[in-house]
């Protein structure tokens, strides 16, 4: 079963995405920080959905860290209203 990791600064909004991925056959983990997201990915993630603002850094910094670990990783970045 594919493992989707959802990362965002507002955990309740990230949790709102959980049913969509579960309906499409994904195991889902949600977290609040880039550090936690990277740790989950290293334990066996297949897909990452990351919000732009994160409490421990921006999504751009997170993506650089992610691609240093695995350049094949796929990241989906959400938009903001600003």
C-alpha cells in the first residue's frame, strides 16, 4: 500500500486531506513539521504533500533537504492565499 505523508503548519487542514488519500488506497501519516515529515519519509514514504509555510522552515528548504536524501521523491506543494 502506498504511503502518503501530509505535512502542514495547520494540522487540522492536513487531516482534512486524509480521507481523499485513504479512498485512493494510501496509508496516510500527517505531521506538523519538516523534520517530522523527513523522518516519516525515511521510514518508507511514497508521496509527500507539503504546505508552503511550516513551523520549522519553508517548503523550499524542506524540498532541498528531501531531494538531498532522495532525488526521486515526488512532492506536491499547496498554494496559499497570499
